[in-house]
């Protein structure tokens, strides 16, 4: 009789054999994991708290390549070697890109100074414009200290210049700002990969000047940016109202001029994807070009009877969407759409059938190899999550859809279209929800209704008229198409504003942890990639991730990196700020991430937050979960505060006065950036921007400069 141990061992063997059988049965799905593995390598690079040695990525990739070659020759452990190689490829790509774009970054605020340089891009804003300049001279900065690019904002009026012009502007410049709190949007990192070494604002306008002798600019890049600017100006001239700004976003990818009211309505109604050039826009452009060219060729018998006009039409459509890609600014979503639709058109050219799931996997790999840093951003994550889930959903539903469409009449087909639109919207909403909450802390509750009304208008009216406007633009008659296009835009905008006026149209949620997002993403990939019943195992990590997100608690105390603003959390979840509402941007960031409202300012004398916060002229005491935080206003009270508080937060140097006490003072915030503090009985947990960012290329340590205080 077998013992209990032998029985358990045999059971494990049986289970492993069953899993191996399932795994081998879906070997055709294995390549779909390549983007996830490459993304894991990219994430590993960005998660490091110290910048690795420059040779590490190349060494990892070379070692993995050698292991892969050996496994291929020996025909053993090939799958494991492929996994290691793909992860190493992602890590090496991210590290290579980080060093490739390295450029000087401003270390301190300077100005007003004169700046001359080549204008790279112009982003129109509701008020003024934003210029990106490749400088030739920045005040008295030495060439080795001069940023490769800088961004300045013109506060009023049109820029009056186009990309490619050489300009002169007087501006105040400062380094790219660090995140306001640990885990917040890292503009320093984004600026590094855009080669932005300084940001600021201009005094007056920008003046066009003659280029210095011997300059050889990249003419084709400037031609593309100038074309985008010209197209935007022509659209705004024909449609000077709010619909013109949305038309410019749909045609040329210029979203900065959309009014905050309209942008908020589109976002909160779940219609923001209409403003981003992606699969809907590029698919319609490709379809229009393909069928129009094929119909034109079919009208010429000599061509139709003797040449492959279908392939010619596919080639022409590929050229059209390539131009559209350049016109859109080659954003992440437009690159993904171009690769996927391009694969479909290439399949026509080589008489092959494009496989949708592999197309999205290949598109993801291409985008990550070209620009690894975008894999950490919302555009990439939401775009690919939505498309991957739609493909997986319709792969599973294909037999039923074929049966439903068989012998269906016009009425039934219309009903199936509406049902398909509802299903598509539901799938994309659920697929992008974790990333929407993580990056934007908002969930549009009625997006299904909004998309059911707005997407048909966009697909069958707005986009075709936009294509017609581009065709008419060289003839100067684009207004004939832009005006009808604006009617559809107005209708979509009306839908967005109407839906967002409903009760509880947007649910605000606190930022979940990165672990929660990773677990939900892993579960979603498992559901999308596998086809058998074991795909439902993906629900387990999703459930764990949701539980982890639900248990995430916002900080009790938030401290800005310059100590000008401190906020404490009241019993009802509101944040009580120390300063006036002039720190609006910072307050908005803090309250948005915590899904909290902004409470009243600290009183000069008295209490707030249900007596959790008590203030007088020398400072405040904040008490939560049996812990006391002294919030110093006057340094003269330091000695008393150190004796009666578990943590002292001081705008003046306080470590000497509070030698045996936990302290956060101005030297700490200068060195470490913003602070987030969680209070628990007998324990105080502190997180800093510096610790969260690590000592990376884009966030060098400032500790050596602290001695200036």
C-alpha cells in the first residue's frame, strides 16, 4: 500500500504532466509572450535604484545570446534560453537608449537670459504656445553645459514661427522638476528621454533670426514638423472655434490647443481615444485609401486585367498611412496602429493572411525596441492592453459571431453591429481600467453609452471628412470638408458633455501600488494569450491585485520638496494644506493621487480636521493613530516640539536641536525631494522622491550640494 508521501508525489507528477501537455498544446501561442518578457527586462532597468554599469546591458545580452546559441545547437533548454534572451534584450535596449539620449541638464535656475537656436516644434495652447528649441546659445553657458533641447512657454499670443526657423527668445530657465511625491509622474525621466535639459517661460514673443553659417539641419525632420504646423494653422483658420482644435488633434495629432473643458469632457466620458491618432483613425485612412485606389485601378481595363491591382492598392494604402504616421507626430498609439495595419497590408502584398494576435505582439516588440521608455507610460500600456483584449475577445467569440451573422437580414446585422460596439467598448473599458486608475485616478462609469453614440459618428463621418480635407488642402479648398467634419465633432463633443453631466459620471480612485498593477497586468496577459480552460487561472492574480489596490492607504502627511507646502490627512480623507491655494498644481496632484478633496487651510490659531490638527503662532501638532507630528512655523519652538512629538517637520535646520528625534527639515527635502509619511501605532514610515527615483542618469544625487545650507 502506497504511503501518503508517495501518493502526494504521484499526484504532483500527474499535475505537472497535465500542465506540460496543456503548455505544449498551445505552442503556437508562445511567441505572444515575447512583448511581456521584453517589457519585464525594460521594467527591471527602470526599477533599479542605482544606475548600472554601462557595460551591464551589453554583457547580459551577449551572455544570453551565447546561451541561446548553445541551446539551439544542443537542442536542449531552448525555451528557457529564449526567455532569458528576450528579458536581456529589453534590459539592454532600455539601458542603451538611456545612454544614447544623454545630454546636459541644467542644475539651477537661471535668467532672464537670451536664447538662440533652431525651433524643433511648436505646440499651440489655449493661451499662448509651447516651444521646443535646440539651442545654439543659452546666455553665458559653456557648450558642455548647454542642454540639447529646452522647452519654453509663450504666455500670450501666437508664436509666429514654424519648426525649422532659427529663433531668439528671452526666458527664465530651470531644471526639469522632480516628482511632487514618491510615485508621482516622473517628468525628470520623461525629459531625459526627450533630451529636454531645461524648461521655463518666455518674456515676450519669439523672434525669427538668420541661421548661423555652416549649420546643416535635418531638413526632412523640419519639413515634417513644418507640415504639421502648417496643417494645424490651416485647420484653425477654417475652424477658429473649439471644433477646430479637436479637428487638429484628429488630423495632425496636435492636442495641446483643446480647451480644458472639452478635454475633460472627452476624458471623463471615456472618449479620449477619439482625440488620439490610433487604430480607428489609421484603420479608416488605410481602408479609404485601399478601396479608393482599387476602384480607380478597376476603372482602367488594361490595368485591371493584366496587373495585380489589389497589391497596388495595398502598397498605395501603406504609403498613405506612413504619411499619416509622420503627420501625427509618430506617437506611441500611431506607431502601434501603423505597425499592425502595415502588417495587414504587407500580408496582401505577399499573398499571406495576417494573424492579428501575432501582429499586436510584433507591434509591441518593435515599439519597445525603438523607444523602450514608452513602455512605462500610459499611452503604450492602455493602447496595447485595449487592442490585445479586443483580439482575444473576438478570437473566443468568432464561432458564435459567424453563426449569428449567417443568413442575418439588414435589421439583425444592424443590431449585431450595435451589440459588437457595446462589447468592444466594454472590453476596452475593462482592459484599460487598471492603467487609467493607476495613471489618472479616474474611471469613466458611462463610457459604454458614450462610445456607442460617439464612435459611429467618428468612424463614418468625422474621419472620412478629415481625409477629404487633407486631399483638398493642396488645392486650398479644405474648408469644404472641414465644415462638415466640424458638425460631427460638435455632435461627439455634445455626447461627451451630456454623459459627464450624469450623476457619478466619474469614479475617483486612489493610486494603487505598482505590485497591484503588475499582478493585474499578468493576469490579463494570461487571459488574453492562452486559449484553453486554463486561461481562467489569470483571474487569480487579477483578484489578488485588486485586493492589494483596495488595501492601499494614501499618506497621512505630504511635504513638498521646497517645504513651501505641507498637507495632512483629515479623518474624512481630505487633505488640509498649510499654504494658500496658490499652490494649485501641487494640491491637485496630491488630492488626485489620493482620490481626496482639498480641505481648509491650516488655521493661524485653533483646530481643524476634527481636532487632529491644532495650531498656534509657533506651529501645529497633527495627531493620528497614536502618533504626533510637530509642524514647525517658528524655529524658536523647536526644543519644545522635539520633546513632545514623534516626528518633527521643520522649515529650518532641526537635526541638531532634535538629536534623538525623527526629523524632516529643509536640508532633508533639498537632498531627498518631497516626502510622504504614513503613521501607524508605534511606527512611522517615510518615503522620499529621491529614494523612489534612485540615483539614475536623470536624477543625480544632490547630497553634495546640501552643505550650501
